[in-house]
């Protein structure tokens, strides 16, 4: 039975929740280093704190992927996980910037780290089923469109989430400078708004999308529904040891293309982890001229705190990070509009490789933008005075945005056709290892490299990320595309 095509708005609705999830991710990526620094973390230790994110992804996504493959209830197959994860993620987003409120019971930085881990775990519970939902609901001939629409929504959410603290400071008038051991009011309110939009957008997908019943799904994927039901009964009767053994065998038998894409993913996500961790410090140091000593907790204690002008510079740089993130997300939105057509015309591998190369060159050029002279900028929603170097940093963001759009879509578009439909969810979850593992490696070594090799000058670790992204572009050409329908 041929799977029916979906209308554009059906594809839009089934991915709409990603809008809110990405607002949450954008707020996390742009502000968690800022929050942890405000709560007392040293610069060289930030990458270790950030390990919570990939570790949660590594643990959660394969479990959720396998569980959602076998979940069929009134709400659906993937939708129950999206909804449950969104509720927990929204609650954690409200708690994270208020970590200092529990100082009487637990150190605020430790509480912040705990909530960060819970929030990221919930994000992953919500995030993973969206990938599988597109594979479930969208027929093969619309796959490029499906993942491109998803990428478009992701980046619209990223633009909104990235600029939110800046808007709350420069338009609404909230303070962006933090007091000792506390988080800036603009960041706190940004997380409140992000939590609300996240939950609302996921609810939109849940109530606007009707997943296929098991019989329909199996028929569209060319599977025997009775055989699948029998296999599911056998799986349920197995012991925990047998289930773990089955999962291990599934990993060992993964399609070869997953291993080939893993190399590309390693270089790509190694670089992205560095960006999210160290962009705020790199921009404050390289463009605003904040000395590296003001990222050393011991030095700050010796000086009796951070002077007002340094706090103001770090706050302004932190806000501008949001604008730069919005910039690369906006460029990603623009590129995602043509990415499917380019992939159909030139091939997915060419588009993927070109995009990563553009991102690598963007990171490498970061060091060039150091002009401290102030310039007046009209952003339509407000006007600001910033260093010329900060404005120039928008140019590298073009390349970073192109790379980001491709990273969100191309590996999944390449992979989806090579996965057996009865195991799409578990394989998509396993594929998340290729996202989490390079971030864990980056988290373990980036702080040491920054402190021991680059003497805490964060701009050089960003250039290291650029070199990694270029290697990712080259490794795309080792991937051999393939298509399968089923393992049964």
C-alpha cells in the first residue's frame, strides 16, 4: 500500500512543536555558560559543566527511541513522549535561572547544574520522537521537504530564543547585569517566556497531528502487522538481560552508513559544543576587550568582585551573543528554504560538505574581528552602541548558519532511507550517540586545551572548532548513500 502524501500544513503541524523546543535550546546554548559563570563557575571548568547535556542525550534518546517504536496508545506512538518531555522541560526552564533561591539548602551552582541536567534530559525526551515522527508520517518522496520544514521551524525558534534576552534588555528595559551569585533579570524572564512557548507549541503538534494506527503504519511501510505484533509479544516476554542483549545486537547490526556518518558528526558536534560553551567569553575578550583574569574566580575574589564596567561589558557581550546566534539561525532559515532543492539538484553529499566548509571558515575568521571603536547600530526594534568588531562578527555567522541548517537536516535525510522502518526510532536514538559522544570528548578536553594551551584566550578555541568543521566537510565524501525498505 502506497503511503499518502501530506499537505504542507500537515507537515508543518507535525513539526511545529520543534519551534518551542528550539527556543529552549537557543536559550540554553546562549545563556547557560553565562548563568553558570554568574553562579561561580570558572572559565576552564565550563566545558565540564556542559557535559550534562550530551550525557543526558546519550542516556535518554536511545531509550526513548526504542520505547516509542513500541508505544501505541490513544494519543499515538511518538506524541506521548513529546508531551511528557515538554512538561518537565518547561518546569526546569523556570527553575534554572532561580538556582540562587535555594542557597540555604544546596550550593546554587550545584542546583543549577542539576536542573540543567534534568532540563536537557527532558529536551531529549521531546526532541528525539520528532525526528522519528517525520520518518513515520512523511512518504519517501517528501522526505527532503519534511526535514527542511523541520529545520525551518527549528531555526525560527532559534532566532526568537536567541534574541529574547537582548530584546528584554534593550526594548523592555530589564537589567542585563548580574549581581554576585545571581542571574540577570533579563535572562530569568527570557527563560519564563521560553518555557511557556515550548509547552504551547508542543501541545499544538499533539492536538493537530494524528499518527497512523499500527495496521496502517505497517501497511504503508510494507510490513506484516501480524508478524510485528507477534514480535512485540516476544520482546515483552524477554528478561532485562535479554532486552539489553537485543539492544546490543541492534547496535552491532546498524547500517554501515550510520558508522560513516558518525565521523562527520564527530567533527561537526565537537565544533558546535565549543561554540555554545565559549562564544560568550571569546566575544567579551576578543571584541569587548575584557581581560581573561575576569573569568578567574580566585582573581575576582582577590579584587573584591567584578567592577561595574567589566560586569557591564560582559553583560553587553552576552546579549550580543544572542544576536549573533539569532543571525546564524536566520541565515540557517534562509538556507533551509533552498536546501531541499539544492540537495535534489546537486546531491545531499555535496550540499552537506559545502555547508560544513562554510561553517569552518566562519569559525576560523572569528579572530579577525577585534575593532573596539564604537558604532551606532539600528536593529529596527532598538538602537545600540557596540564595537565595530562585534558588528563584523555577523559575517562569519553566515557560514555558521549554513552549516547549522545542513547539520540539522542532511544526516537525517541521508540516514532515513537506509533504516528499516520497524526500527527507525531505536536507530535514530542510537544515531544520537554520534551527537553526544563528540560533545563529551569536547567537554573533557576543551577546558584543558583552553587553559593549558591557549592561556584562557577563548578566541583560539573557537578557531580550533573551525578546523574541526573543515575536517567534517572533507569526511562527508566517505559516506556511501543507500536505501532499504525493511529487514523483514
